[in-house]
C-alpha cells in the first residue's frame, strides 16, 4: 500500500464505511456528517486552546480529514479535483491584513 496515495486513502475510508455499513445505517447522511465535522473542529480547537500536544492535534486533524474525505464519498464528488480547482482559484486572490492577521479572500463589496 502506498500511504502517500490519495486513492489508497479513499479506499481505506471506503473500507471503513463498508465495514460499518454507513450507507444503510445513517453514516452517510450529510447533515449528520456536518455535525461530526463540527465536533472534530471543537476537538481541534481544544487542542490549541488547552495547549495539548502536537500528537493530539495531529490525531484530531486526521479525524477531520477522514470525515471530510468520507463526506466526498457519501456525497459522490471528487474531492481531489475540487481541491486543485479551489487551490488554483485562491492562488489568484489578493491578501489583506485584517485585525493584524493575513486574510486571503475575494473581498466582494469591501474596499
């Protein structure tokens, strides 16, 4: 197995979905998956705000990545393709300092 392969990562997540029959047991419901991703963001936030180890942060970030990739499986879209399209789009954007921090956005309607 090539652990650097996106295809292998997706196959692993699909195997997890299949093992627990997500498709027939509500595990691929998109509203449910958003709730799970929100929970993981909270756990990531807790790692940062409570000074937990980088290993804890890495584990929680991996949980979020697995959920995100699983959502691509559940909603039947190509996350890899969407990633590259979005990266190309944001590389064209300008940045601004907002409240002392860099922000990259379209800044629609903002001067």
